[in-house]
C-alpha cells in the first residue's frame, strides 16, 4: 500500500511531463492563430475605444453653453421643423397606415411632413448635400453633407429653403421625450455635480476658517422636502424634470455647504458622477446606431405620450414616504423630551432614507451605461428604473420569431430568463411558437387587440400588488412589453407597457416612443431580464441599510454625544455617520450588482431541430457543422493539470486534510449569505456599544 502511495504521484507527474511535447506539437498552429486573433482583437478594441472617445467628446461639446441647437455629428445634421401657423411640438401626432402599409401622420404634423418632403427633395439636388429626407418618427429633417463641406454651410442652406417652403425652426419642448441625441440630460447632470462640488468646497472652507454653521433645522427641512416623493412630484409638475433636479441639487448643496457637512455632498456627488457618465454614454450611443436607425427607407413611429401609462411608484419612494413620517415622529419625541429644536432637527436627519434611494439609483445608472455601451438605445432612463417593480412580461410573436422565418433561437433562453426572474410570462398565440407555449404562464389569443391585453395585465398586476406578493414577483407589479413594431395595434400595445422594449433588428419600423430600442434583438432582452432579480436585490439591501443606519443614528441622537455615566461615545460629533455609511454601502453594492449583470456571459442557444424528420446525411452534416471547436493549447494544458491535481488530492494519505476542508465553516450551501439573525446581531452589537451596555444584555 505504501508503495502505491509513493508511485501514484510519480505516475501522474510523468503523464503530465510526457504529454507536454505532444500538446506542444499539436497546439503550436492553434497557439499562433490564437495570438494573431488576440492582436487583431486588440486592434479592433482600440479602434472602438477611439471612436467611443470621439463620440463622447462631441456630446460634451454639444452640452456646453452656447453650443448650436439641433443634433450634429460629423457630416450629419438633424433639423427640427414645423409648418408655419401650427402650435409646435405640443400638438398630438396621429398615426395611420397608407395603402402600402407604411405609416403616415395626420393633422398639423401631416402638413409639416408634406412640406418637409418637398424640402428634402429640393435639398437632394444641391451638390453639397449627399442625403436629405424627412424622418417622421423623430420629426426631423435628416441631412448628410458631402465630405469636406462644413455643416454650418448646410444649415444655412436648409434655413433658406425651409422659409421658401413655409417651414420654420421648431423649438424642443423640454417636457416631451427629447431627441435621442439631445445633450440636455448631460447638462442637467453636470450642473448638479458642479453644485455638489461647490458645496463641498464651501463646507471645507467654512470649517477650516471656523465660520459659524447654518442652523440644523434648515438642513433638516431641506432634507425632508428633497426626499419626500410627493413634494418632488409636485415640483416636477411645475418646473419640469430637468429644472427640478437642478433646483433641488443647488438648494441641497447650498444648505449642506453652509452647514459644513461635506460628507453628504461627497456621497451625492458620487451618485451624480455616475449619472453624468451614464448620460454621456447614453447620448453618444445614438451616433453609433444612427446609420442603422435613420435611413430613408425605414419607417419611424412618432412619440405619442398619450399611449404611455403613468409610472408606478418605486419601493424606494414608498420607503421614503414612510421614513419621512417616522422622522417627523422622532423629531416630535425629541422635542418633547429634550426641549431643543436643534435636537429635533438631528432626529429628522437621523431618519434620512437616502441609502434606499442611492442604491437603486447607482444600479440603474451603471446598468443604463452598460446597456448603452453595448448598443442599446435607452430612450427613457426613468422608465428603466422601474425594473424593480416588473412582475409580468408580455412577449409578442414578432419578437420571438426571426423576421421572415420561424422561431428565433433566442426564444427559449429569453423565456427561461423570464421564468428565472420570477416573472409571469404571457405570450400571444402563434402556430410557429407552439413548441414554446409550455414555457409561458398564459397564452392569449392573437385576435384580441394587444392594447386591450396589456391594459388587462396591468390591472391584474395592480390587483396582485395590492393583495399580496412582497417581492413584486409572479405577476404583481408592472408589465414589461417586448415586440417588433409591425402595425398600429402592435405599437399601441407595446407602448402601453410600464417598460416598453422595441426590437429594431431586421429592418422593422422604429418606435421612438419605446423606452429601450434593442438593435441586437432578443439577446438585449435576455440581458434586461437578468437585470430584474438583481434590481430587486439591490432595492431590498438598500432599504435594509437605510433602516440600520437610521436605527443607529437615532440611538446616537437619543443619547446625545455622551453615553451613560458621562462617557464619551466612540464618534463624538458624528451622530449621522451610520446614515452616511449606509448610503456609501448602498452606492457600492448597487454599482457592483449592475457590473455583474453587464459582465455576465451570453448563452449560446441553438435552434430546435426535428432530427427525426432529417435524412442521415443531413444529420451528419449538421453535427459536423455544429461540432464544438477544438480545444486550444491552453485549454488542453489546463485540463491535464486539473486531472493530475485531482489525482494527487484524492490520495488516501491526504484524507485527513480533505476532512478538515470539508468541515471548515462556510463550505455548506448558501454559506456566502449572511443570515438575517447575524445582521440583526451586528446592528444590536453596534447599538450596545452606543448605549454603553454589554452585548449579551441587548436583545433584538
């Protein structure tokens, strides 16, 4: 037996050594090919990076004050126009079909389109113009100049001819869904980040110069109003989204700067930096997909805000409403006990729900940037933030079928991802998808109008949310709709979803009113569905962090800056450090979860094949064509090393070590998760330290 123990490692090592020359001879050509492929891939990545940097630089220049209105990128220019005598962008755009099946607009927009088409025909005859056409979906005249011609010269030519055709420049209404290349969101995020930076500088300067800080009740009042969803909604209804964000950011920075509390502004600035990067990447993505979406022979569906349902409240907003009420109750209690308005303000600040907001906000900012970087055009980031509330997904047959063919190979992975996300899967009946109906929870008739189906699903989801599910899954919550625009019925049903995903592959019409435009088809939908459970997890963790931070800060406020018996606390003067720490942790975990979703490898689906109906020769041809590639030299060497290592590890002489490793804490299933009791113990231990009591006497 001892001899066997000694010879088995030697035999394994010998096998590995003898296999080296064979592997080297067999894998040298493959290694050379792999190296050449790596060099080519690096070169392509460098070109893509340089192109991306150039696009982001153009977006940054367009967001600067004094930049020309309208979208331009290289020789391409988008000019918004409207017919003289109309009221501008506020008019409703009708949608109908021509005799050939193409969409057309009606009313004032129809007059604008008619004149703009004549203008485009006149521009196309000019030698400086390479392409000119009216994009009905965007409501823009799309002009491409000849190489070497300045875009300013082209715009002057367009303005001159537009006046002759009875057209005038159309101002963009900030309350409508903006042009996908509009840098307004970049400008808003930059202003908010700049306000935070100025506030941090003012807070640090005031503290260094020992200037008197502003009253704490003022800071508490601003925090209550800023975090209250009802007040934010009221302000948005009067100022608009962009102005509301900038106004709240400026007021918050001014109050915290005067109050000499830079930590809150640093955390807010970190989130603002993520949102600024997201806005730049999202805006620059339009230039990357422009030549695919904006072509003369491709139909576009205009934005119709009347079709969109009102956005659902997020769990973070609901938590903020309850937290505001709790903060006010704590302030009243502190005022009654301590008879000090400043202590009451400290109690309000201790209940700040910003951790519950920061986590999902960071998650969706990083996720939106990652989706945009992959080519997905995120039209409405606010709708993307509703991923956490989605409970039902409706997949139209136009999305599950390859254009002009049968079922898409990605249909099964997408349906499986929806089931794994805990969503209620609804599919519209189609004979070509009969093999996949077993993966759906409900199959609706194709004879029913899609808009009616979506409205019914939304009503059922709303009832499920009020009745029951805590995590918003299995039908409770919003409705995610996925389709390729084919006709007005499909467009209306698509846009009735809480989150509308329009596939743009295959040359179909472009629904500019959708929340996401997926140029790669179902792979983009698969990525989005995998982000749903991660969004729920981020929301739950962020609320847990917010509650923990509020509880610990509340205890610090309750005992003041002195513990029992006159002993000083561990962090004198930092009674809101737990709230700030919870917000920082929420930011980190939200961004990390989004990066995990973005870096998850795509599956490799294969189409379903009726093998029993094929000839033997066809079967052999398919098997040879679909055979996996030969393993590379690195893969073969790694396999040999793993086999030899497993042989050594399984030796009887190492049995005691294996037993110790198996018995080590954390090896069991689910050991990576921290039990709820452990989290409560951690918070309880911190509370015990704050109150000055022994940990064993604290029960939670």
